[in-house]
C-alpha cells in the first residue's frame, strides 16, 4: 500500500522544526523513518505533515567526552555502532545496537528515533533507563531535559508534549569497573525481542557489588527490576540462583501474554538472562 497524501517540510533549524510541528494536529517527525514509513504505508497512522529533520544543523552529531556520549536526533544507528570512541565511553551502546534490526535498518534508523518511538520490545529504550540517560527535547516553550526513567510512559507513549521533538540523548559513562550486558531472546536474529535484559553490573572480589537491571519485552515500557537488584547485591556464582529467580519473577509480575509467548515464559526468560548476566559480569571481573 501507499501512504495517504501528506505535506513535506524540511527545516534547517530546530526552531523551524518546532514551528512546522505546530502547523497540524497530525504532524510527525521523520528522522530515519524505519517505523513511521511502514505505519504510513499500511495506513496505521494518520499523518498530514512530515517534518524531515535530517538537514537540521547539528542534529547528526555524536559527541564523546569523559562523562559520556551525546547522540543527536539525526545520527544513525550505524554511525553510533561504528564509533569506536562512543563504544569505549559507553560500551552498552555498541552492545545494544548489535541487536537492533539488520544492517539496512540501522543504516537509516536513528538512536533518538528508537527512543521517541518507544517500542516496549526495543533495546535502546531499556539501555537508556539502565544507564540513566537524559533525553533532550525542544518545543514551543523552549528546551528541557527528561530522565529516561521518566520518559517512557507506555507502549509507543512518551513524556513528549504537543509539538515537542527529541533533539539528543546523553548516555553517561558507566561506573568504573562495571560491565554492561545486553541480552535477549528472539525467534530470529534481528527480530524484536520476546524478552530481553540490559544489566549494568559492578563486581568486586568475585561477587556482585551492585547492579541496575532493566527488562524489555515484558510490559508497556522498560521494566526496572529493583527486587532483583537487591537480591543480586553480594551474589556469587556459588550461591543458589533460586532466590534471584524469584526476585525477577516478582518484579516482572506484569509481563503480558501475546501470540509469541506467555507472560510466565517472559518472566522465566528474563530471570534466566539475569543469572547469565551476573555470571558473565563476574567472569569478566575475574579476567580483568
């Protein structure tokens, strides 16, 4: 199918993009278009004005410093994936992007576009929550910053207000000595995850010191696992995994059923991923 007729706008500044967004109640931002264009083709969304931000000055930047990585809204996933400085500063970026779709999708899709789309089975929103990323947005009332933990409200639903767009995301560098692990279960490579996990684990002397655990593919938004984080503190490979599994199952109690898996399966899957992540992090700390 083909999309319904729409107007096309290509601004050169963020201010022009905000103004164009306000020109219609059904205007949408186009960055990579990997989610928007198929939805338009299948007439799943009504769009009257497309605001193409790929030519907006500065939005295709990827900036690295000792404190983290800042990714502009037009920077493609492939560009970030291949950026060695970004991978060295925030290793989770490369780890997550390797799971995202296929090469052709990453060549056009953007990091910020994935965050704005807020698919509950996507890796990058979970990474943003796990790493404590901050999303920069611009709108009619100016610019503001939103913590990733407050940005994702539900399936394809974010804290963006009317006529606001994402301009960048800042991923802070992980704590020294930590390991970031992105793991998932999917039917085929490149598919959306049936269930997945992003874990930022700090280990010392053969035991876990602390961890931030975020599941995805469980509910409407990235799911923080606080009970499992507490259970993982002090955990070592010779400890039984049953208590850790029970903690994950409690945190993921709201996991949903669909045609791909039951909620029970998703909870069990993420519990297994948490145990695997802990063992991998401890093995890495011992090797270091």
